[in-house]
C-alpha cells in the first residue's frame, strides 16, 4: 500500500472513532482514486479558487471523510481541522459543503446528482474553449440512479472529452441491482473506458492522462475493495457501513492497517 494512502486511512480511522461518524469502508475504497486524480489535476491548495484549476466533484458524497483527509494531506487545511467532523456547527459535515470547505467544488450527498453537475461544468468549459478538465467520482451503488446514465448519455452526445468519470466498483451494489458489466455499459453509453486496479495509484493516474484529440467522455472503472486495508472491514463490510470503532476496535484496525492485512 502506498505510504501516503496508508497515512490517510489512519486519519480516517482516528477521526471516525473520535467523532462517532463516517462511512469508513466506502472512504477506504476511494483513497487511491482521490490521490491519483489530484496527482494529475491542475490545482493549488494555497489558491482553492484559482481560475485555471481543474475541477473535481465527489458525487458519492458519503465518502466525505476520506475526501477531507485527502484534501488535508494535500495542504488545503490542517488535518486537525477535520477532527470536528460531524460535530454540531462544524464546517466538515458528513456530506461536503462547497461553501464551508476549501477545495470542495459541489455540495453532494443526493446520489446520482454530482455526475450531472460535473457534466454541466464540462459543457460550460467546452463552450468557453477552456482546456480545464472536470473529474467526478461515482459509486457502483449510485449507478442504479437513472440520472447517472442520463448524464453520461448527454456527455457523449455533446462530446465532452473534458469530462472524466471514476467509477468506484467496490461491490456495494450486490445488495441492490448489480451492474456486473460496468465497463461494457459505459462503452455502450459512448465513453472511452479504462479498467484499472482501484488500489494502484500509478494505474489510475495513467488512465487519467488527457487524450489528444478526444471527442468523448472518459470513464475509469476502478476495481476496488470496500474497506481496503483492514480485514475486519472486508469480512463484514456492510455491518461497518455506518459504524465507527470504539477504542479497542480502533487499536485492532490500526494494527491490521499497519500489517497491510488486505
């Protein structure tokens, strides 16, 4: 496991235990994707509103704790600020708020909406003939929402090559209506599709490279593991969907993380 990603997961665990909030397994599954996307984006933590920045939308807003910890790691704010996660009056809510947290472009939480906003952003930039890019991360369970596919259909029709969708294929969907052929379906909707190991930062970054002369949105299917890094989460990922660890459980989870027992 990448050392930065491991450190981010440790922050997620400690903050969740302290706050009593957080979707830990879903946050764990997207850490590498978030690190990779910010590794290729044009952005400046010292200037979150820099006019030439690329844009990122976390469509699966319930992974906010992982998002905050990545932004802190990048220098948007001190990690200590995230200790207020989920507290009354805190800027760091259980879903990200663009008016309260530096680096958050869109307030998300209602699944299926973030990708549509991202497509609209990409269209606006295309009309301005801007080279800025838009990235969005969606979940496989979220992909049951019709707005996901409506947005992709529109993006392909409008040839929004500046839009890149990261699809967190972490198996959450087995509880509802599975989409076992995500890459095939994304291609059918007009995307250029890459399939990668969702926990390999290098693979994801390579798939996010801009395509010269591209005329279609790009989709990167990240084959991920819900709760990656701790065997406790993997063994019963749904029991931990909204749970926070007690002090004894935190110690066990940190030990598993340090052992890289995935």
